C-alpha cells in the first residue's frame, strides 16, 4: 500500500512546534504533500530538509514568509519538476511534482497550493487567472501520465463540503465560478475527487479547515478545502481515507489516503 498524506502546514516552523514531526514518525506515510511552508531555502537548510525520515523537495515563494509547497518522500523520485510554467504564479511557490517513472509506468505525485481570494477582489481575480491556467496544465498532464495531486485548493465544491453553505455563496472559496471550475475538472477533464469516491455522503466529518475566528473548530464549522485529485486509474486503487483530528498542527487537518500500489 502507498500511504499519501496532504497537509497545509500554515508555516513549517509553527507546525513542527506543534508536533507534526512526531506524528509523522508514528504515522509513517510514503509521501506527505505540504502547503504553506512559509519559508525560504535558508530557513530549511540544516533543519527541515527531511522530516521523520522523508526527504523534502521544495518550491519556495520569492516573497518571504509566503506560500511555498513541498513533497516529502520515502522514495527517491526519477525527476522533480518545480513550478508548472506560469510566469505569474511560479514566483509564488505553488507547485512541486515528483515523478516516479519506470519502464512500465509514468506516475507523478504533486503538491499544489491554489491561491486564496479571501483578502479581496485583487487576489480573487488572481485566483481566477490561476484556475484558467491550471486547468489546461492538468488536462495536458493527464494525457501523458498518471498522477495524484494533493493540496489546498481553497475551494469547497458542493454544499456538503462546508457547514454554512447558504451564507457563503458570495464568498471566496464557494463562488459559483469556483464550483463550476471544479465540476468541469471532474466531469469534463475526468479527474477524480478521491475522498468523495470513498466517502460520497460525508458532511461534518469531511472538513479539513476551520477558521481561527470564533469557535469554528470547537463547533466544527468547517470547510473541505484539501483534496486528492487523481487520474482515474490511480483513483481506482484508493482503499482507505482518514482526516486526522487527534492533534492540531495548523488550521488544516491532514488528509491521508492509502492506494493499492507500491513505488
């Protein structure tokens, strides 16, 4: 089995002070895709190149303390791809792809961090530009190789994916255009929302993010923002899912899916 976890760290230094490394040692994933590393290469050096025996591969943002993604892997990739070729968004540290290719197959594990539009209209428009660019990238990748993309997509797809859907229909993360993009990705591009494949009716147990305002976490007023999006052949190998809430490492919870293959 291949155990694959995704977690928005909301800062790697913060998450490690809250015990994420000890949890990884117990949890023993094959790979963990992380987002919002909020660090630069100099911050990683000598401390975070590896976590719990997993070697990290990073895409840093140019802006200090901002965004950044990584994939920590137990297995050595055949190739590492940093960025997806975007003049605008590759400076923000949003995409790292590890390829595990053999003569028999082409397989990628991707950590991606979609922009948030919650800070205002300017960033919402940037988010729409990202989505417009990223869709054809994923379609093109799917034509060439199998992949599992893990990440914080900063969108809830359906009403069951957030607690207060009625009051959030005009808010970033649940806008009609964002939801339509996700529907198109699943229905037209034929990618698979792996968690939903395994848990088609889950509501309150599906949330992976809670606002730090009020008592959102205590009252489970959450959103499902963290996904595994996979090509159909890889999604068909998914066997178990788990959203871990036993400890709180950030404002997101880690989501783990086990797949019936080995690297």
